C-alpha cells in the first residue's frame, strides 16, 4: 500500500459540526477523536477514537445523540477529578489500572463485573459515577429496565444530569482521501490512532498485537503529519505506554 498521511484538524466544539464549511469537510471517510476541554487550561483531552468509512460527520453526530440520551454502552461517566486529573488525582488516561478495552478476557459475562473492575473495585468507587452496562451495575434501580442497548440504559425524560461536561465536548478529525474501501482498513486506522495517543481512551478496538502485525504486513506507511493544535497528543510510534499528556 502507498504511504498514507493523516492530518488532524481541531479541536472544534461539537456544536460546530453541523455549521459552515466544517459540515462539508467532515462529510468524508476518516478517523476522529472526541473528548473534552480541560476546565482549567482549555486543553483537549481525548476520550474516544473512532473511524468512519463514509462520513466522519455522521459518526460524530450519532455519538453526540447517544451520549445525550445516555444510551451508548461505551459511555462511562468519570468523576471530574478522574477525567481531568484535578485535585492531585491521577487522570484515567495515564492510570495503569484503567483498562485498555480490546481484550475480551477483561469481561466475565453479562452477570458479573468485568475482571478489571472487580480487581480494583474500591479503587474505582470514587472515580466512576455512572457506567452504562449491566455488568457494572451493583444495585437495582427503579429507573432501569431492559432495552435494546446492551443491556441496560438509564431512562427518563431528563437525562442531562447523567451527561456532564456537554458544553466542553470537542472533536478532532482526519479525513482519508486515498484509503482502502475495506472494513478492516478502518478498524486498523481506529486502533492505530488509539495506540498512537499518549493517553488511554474509551471504546473497543483491535488489540495491539493485531495492529502491529497489520502495520508491518498489510497497511504500512500510515503516519501523522501537520496536525497543528493536536500534534502533542501523539507518540512517535504506536505502543502500550500511556504516560499521559503535558497539559500544564
């Protein structure tokens, strides 16, 4: 495969996704990172990495909709201290106890807490406010019932209280103009960016071994260039070291 350069643009407020030239520019295949603006220094904190084979804009819009309705099972409400690293709390993206969501062995089935959470339950008690998966729930609640979302969602007319930092939601994107029209290619690109970031993120992806194999044997020559504003988020190469970002 020919070399592929990926330049990220952003961060932009989520509210700008559907306005002006940004609407057209994001209506292309690519990779995106959404996250939150740090409350003190205004730096962008990556939270989730995704890839879109048709339209970055439509994927981001869907994320925003599911977040607002608290129906995305990858959405986990972290405490503000744990999300941003406030009050001397180590942030999730640099925490070795925080899992890398790509290994099925981390999950012990729908009726049990995931192994990573079970092993560090007291440690995570004050770091997670809400986890939108039944396996994370530790007591029943009248506001919970089975839905199509796997397998539980918080219901009710007012879910805004469950969705913090909406006014701080931001995104970055990199469009791909000479990529391959293959599902595996976009799965690879999504995971590649996850492992290229200096901090951990939410969501599932291919594991690191698969990504390294694909990088060496199937999709070589993918690299980040000229990503002003977010270049500092990336390592020189993919890896399992997540030391975090220099945000102060």
